[in-house]
C-alpha cells in the first residue's frame, strides 16, 4: 500500500519514475505489467484516446494509475514492454489540471469572502432601505423639479422596473442625531434612483457609510463627474453653495473635477443670476456656458435682476414644463429688454473745467447705470491720488450739507401758510 501511494506521488509530481528501493524498476516498467484488460492499458499504447474516455481524465485518471501500479508493482518485468509514457503523461496532466481547477475555485471563493468582509467592515455592504427613510443631501446639486417630465429619468425608472436597481446608492446616517436615531438617512449620491424606487414602491439598494460633510460632497462630486449628468448651471450652483458653506476652493475643485479657471467661470455665472431665478429655470441641460454667460451679463445690468425676477414669477412662466424652454423664454425676454434699453437716448457726459477753462474731469453714467468720474489733464494721476485720500472727508461734508438743506426745507418763514 505504501509503495502504491509513493508511486502515485511520483507520477503526480512529474518525476516520471519511482525512487530507488521502492519498486522493481521505473514507472514505465511497473505500469507495463498491468493486465491487458485494465483501463490503464487498453487501446492507449499509441497515446490516443477513445471518445468514451473523454471527460474522465480529470476525475478518474489518478485512480486508474493507482490500480495499474498496484497490479504490477510486485511482478518483475520479464520482458521489455511498449513505452507507456504517453498514457502516464495523459493521466498525470488530467489529475494536475483537476487539482489546479480546484485550487483556483478555492482561491476565488476566498477572495470573494475577503471582499465581502472588507465591505462589511467599511460600511460597504449593500442593504435594502425603505425610501421613506431616505432624505436628500443637505447640499443639493440638482435643479430638477420633483415630478417634472424628464426622458432620462423615465428611462431609468423603466430600467429599474424591468431589471431591478443594478447600482446601489450611497447613504449616510442623518446628520441630525434625532433623525439618525429614528432611522433616517441622507443621500450622498443616487437621488434619481431613490426617487424611481419610491415611485415604483420598491426598497432601495444602498451602501451606508458614516461620512463627514466634506467626504459627502467629494463622493457626490465624484459620482457626478463620472456620470457627467449634471448641467452647467447645476454645477455652477453646486460650486456656489459649497463656497457659501465655507468649503475651501481646493475641495470644491476636487469635488467637481475642474481647474481654477473653470471654477471661476462657474461662480461668475452663479453670482450674476440670482439663485431664485436659477431655481425657477431649472437644470436646462442644453444651455451651456456661453449662453448662461450671456444671460448673466444681461441680468447683471442695472435693473436686469428685477426684470428677471418679475418675468420668472409669472404663472405663464411656471407653466412651461421643460427647463430648456424656460431658459429660452427668459433669454428672449432679457434680449428684448436690453435692446429697448440700448435704443434709449444715452446720458450725456458733462465736462468739468477749472477757472482757465481747461478740462479737468468728465462725469457720466457707466455700464450698469453707475456714475463715473474720469479725470483728465496732465495732473490727473496726482489729483486722483489726492481725491482718494480726501474722499472720506468729502463724504462727511456732503452728508452734512445734505442734512442742512433738508432741515432748511422743513422750516417755513413766519406767516407762511396762514389763512
């Protein structure tokens, strides 16, 4: 029995022979003494296999070798036998391949188990959550109206209804301790998937992690950058909101995956168009930076913000169902207003001269309706520096003289106004 096991070990190890003292000869000689009717010898001396043998090598080849060795191990080789190397190689490779497959399967199972343990330890285990317990992120990055018709959302909803929610959302326990204790969560990303599941009456597949505010917005920004599904103005408003909450510009750039120039452009548009106006328009995904930049310039002109507010508060504007159509409607309104304003007679500039008649300054209206004083002449730079130093005192004199004039206007001479 020991010899049989050693012989098998030698074959499987690929040595092709038995060690000295363990058998009467080489492995080929030992195997050659097997009965002619055994499975190890019949029809295989030429190294070929019958169709009936296919598929059995990986599971029974090693047993066949053991039987052949056991039957011939105690019989001396009386005469040279045909070489059995092809048969031995065939059976040995089958057993080794079977063992390799088994080890590969074990490794895959071990890797899957390790990954699952890491996910659970890191809060990455996917769980089912009631959508009624999921609230939006405290820092919103979308301007889509709840219930607003949207082809992309309807497509996502249909996909979830048909095949389930393939990609889990990322949640964190609610930042308010009381709500967190009641089981509420805040969405880091996946707002549309949460909404779709809610409308379909399904639970949400989610990963729950304890995230700081900065970690939340970075995760939110990364997912949006990878999906590239935020419109220009949504990114602009997101950047403005983050800056307003005190996040460093480096963090904002990282969250949006943009450089400093792009961030400046986003903030410029978001600053020029009042936030209430932006939210009444919505995402407007077809309107890019150039169009939003033009709208921002028109709205930022003196009186422009008031026109934009008045127009977007109209019931007819709110009834427009598509955000791109709402953007176009406001854009046309601001264009009309700007053209009419440009046709109005421009305010003339007044030239100020000194006693000799030499011009020293001109006063007019700058862009946006603000007064503008322009110094001229050879002493303009020095005089400008002098005025800059004197401005606080001049402002005090102006206020004092205005108060005196108003006081004089309220005091009437004796007898004035008597019957």
